[in-house]
C-alpha cells in the first residue's frame, strides 16, 4: 500500500514547493534549483521503511543520498496521523540565566544539516521562552560560522581552537556579558643587596625607546596569578630566579591593543640567583644596573609615569611606603581559591613598615 504525505491527488511541482517551504523553511529550498534534481508528481513512502518513519521518496530528489535524508541532517520525521513535523533541536544545556549553551561536541557533521537544525532550535528555544544562546564552533567546523551569522548570531570572541557566537532571543538590547575588556601585564622590579636593579633592553620596541634600560615585563597567561606571572616573566627574559614580595602599584589605561584596556602591575621582587641568561628571541641585553644610574636615565626622568613609579619604588625601599601583599582565600560565592592583594600595617612586619 502506498502512503501519501499530503493527500491522495497528484501535486504539481509548485504545490510541493509550497508545502516544503512551510515544513522546512528555506533549508530544503537549496536543492530545488540544482541541476539533476527531479521532482515527482507525488510524495510517497520509501520502500523498506517502517510505516512509522515517513520520508521523501527517491522519486522526489534523485541526487540526494540517504545520509542527507536521515534525521542527523535536516529532514525530520512526520508524526503519522496529523502530519506534524518533529523538529530536531541542537543538544544544549540550560544556563543559570535563562539561556542555553550548545554542546559543541554534538553538532551535525553537515553544513546543510546544521542550517536546518539551527533554525529549528531557535524556533524551539523562542517558544520555550529562552533568552541567550551560546554557540561554540570548533575550528574544524568553521564553515558553520557564516550559516550562524546569517541566522542572526553575533561574534563574541575567538580563541586558537574555536569561535564563540551569541544570539539574544527577546526583543531589546542583549543582556549577555561582553567579551573580556582587559589584558593584564606585569613588570618585575628586582633589586639585589648591592642596590642594583635587574634591567633589560628589548629587541623589538618603539624607536622612541631604543637604548632604554627597563625592568622585565610581560603578559599574564590564562589562569595565572599576578605574582607567579611576574616570577615567570623575569625568569624567561633574564634567567634570574626571584621571589615575589608585593605589588607596588598598578597602571590602568584604555584603548591599547585591539582597543582593549590594559592593567599593568609593578611587582617588587627579591633575586634568588645572580647569573643572567637572556632570552635571545625577545631580549637584546640584560644586566645588573646601579639603582641611581637606572633612575637617572633621561627617558625615565622626562616621563611622568616612569618617574612616579620609580619614586614609589624608592619610597618602598626606604620603608616609607607599603605595597599590596598576596593572600590566599576561598570565597563562599564561588567556592574557588583566589588571591586577595592588600596592605597589612604591622610593626613586626620586616618586609613592610607603613608611614
């Protein structure tokens, strides 16, 4: 017995197109105008398929293989009696803010499948009253990016292995948090018992700073503490092992790299070794420089920022200033260990005596 998906009378190609557009939106339309695709005058069940699983027959699309007709792609199963489509939804978990986070490991393998299921998912989440959608696309499936953008997704951020896109369902401005707004740098002010400062000259720098001897600096890595980042950067650039004492001061500036803001922490460090071994890729030269000679460099004296930093460091050495030491704490808000930097004014503290 032949099972009809619409009605018993024959349908024209244009009528089939109207029904398919209604059922699959534009997901199916990409096949209607391709060379070699033939439409029959009727739709029937595929031979060998259970009556509960109704699909388009081979007569409808002669060049589309079975993989593209499976539920993994974009043609879904009909609900026998009433002809309602069971729309497949992307695997996702609810977040705590009324949105969903799509599972990047369970995305369809085919771009056409992804286009169909993404559209179905947005309809489903809209009916469910969801708000934000987080869609993480691995670099191996970068061909999905323009599909998602066409559906209204926006770029959020990108890393080496993926791009993150977002979609805000309710009307009005998106309430999803923006991408990270800052980069974080550190500088190590390392001074030995002979009042010598560990300084470097970089191989690649602004022409205005050629010849300047400066403290070792660098960026904090992901999931890295400020104090461990300072120790690491000094070691990488000069080969000197150090001990973090405290944060002397920090600078905040805006619209730097990639229009992001910048936080730069100046850290007081104690040397644990003396032999310098420079990083040939970044550093031109490194040495121990008398503190007075370092401070009197014209580029430092002429720059209000550099000069103020040196004034603070000198005040700290003279015990007329106290910086921010690191303290490990656990907050009940997230249950995670964190570092709080603060000043302790205690007379028995030999590292710091406040004024």
